C-alpha cells in the first residue's frame, strides 16, 4: 500500500490504460464503431506511455523508436563498475612497474617519483569519486623500500662476517702449521671454530625482505654469531656504527605494520 501511495500517478495511469484496452476489446466483440475503439486505444496507449515515461530517454511516435532509460542507466552503471575495476588494476600495475623498474640505475630520485605517482593516482581516483584499495601495492612499496634501504648495510655485515671467517681460518692454519701433523685435531678445531659462521644469512636477501625480516634477521644472527665465538680467540665482528644504527631503524620499520616511507625517509637514507 505504501508503494502505491508513493507512486500513485503511474499506478493510476496503468489502471486507466488497462480499463481503456478492456473497453476496446469488449467494444470490438460487440461491434462498436471503429472511431470509438480507436479513441479507447489512443487513451490506453498514452496512459501506459505516461506511466512508464521515466523509463524512456527518447520517443519518436508510433514507430516506437525508443530507448528504455532505466535499462540504459543499469547498463551504464555496470559498465562504470567494470571500468573502475580495470582502472584499479591498471593503477596498481603502473605503480608496481615503477617500483620494480630501474632499481639499480634509476637515480637518487627514483623513490621520490614512486611516492609522487602513488599520491597522484590516489588523488585522481578521489576526484573521480572512486574508492580505490591500495593496501596491497602499499605493502609492496614498503617491502621494496626497506629492502633497498637495508641492502648496503646487510652486505656490509656479510662482508665483515666473511672477513672474520677468513681471519679465524688463517689463525687455525697457522696454529697447526703446514703440513698438518695432526689432521684429526685440525679438523676438530676448524669445525668448532668455523661452524658458527655456517648459518649466517643463508639464502637470498629478498627472501628475508619479503617476510619483513631482512634487517631484523641480520642483527639477530650477527649477535648470535658473536656470542658463539670463543672469547680467548679475541675474534670479534667489527661492524660500522652507521650501518648498525641504520639496521636498527630498518628493523623497527619491519616490525611496524603502520610504517610507510615518506619523502624525508628517502632523502635521509638516500634510497635508490
């Protein structure tokens, strides 16, 4: 009943149109004059037309060259939804390609361009009144950014571990001399002294980075390695203080789910 009251005009004209067509049919069965039947038909036709006029975009008379406006609106809405999905995918792919491309020779402003592109894409969607989910691409940006920022310091740590490994190995060789007179003791000594180095950062750095643990794992394994070295050997890992401080900061980023790089971060750490 509420629906009828809200849309009483279309309802009224549909009833009137139905009554006109009913009169026309009964009149034809009773041999009423053609002029009278034609009038009933005209009244019925225009009543139905008026009841549905909001659905027509244009009308060209009895030739019925018309378009249903509501149907076209639904088609347009469906098309817009599809285009929004396509544009969202395209926007993500454009940003991702800029993140991955030219990572080693893209210049010092590469990350600034990536962040600027992300901001412009988001602003463009907002101006168009389109909600776009960039959570996945933002997480990808974070992973690559921390990876690029950490890599130099991680490589410094690896090189220092290799240096100390070579130093310990050379000391053992000097201890047992050449040729080695005690092969069994030599093997045991090398195994005890060098085994702590074996597991340090095995695998590709990106495999750690994609799980947000490249900087964190580097620090943890370096600390663990230093504890395993024999104190009486006086062998220590000599890491550059700047690289240590950077990895501590990058480790905090890895463990902060809300972290997202800013232009200041890019400049401060000169991430390429």
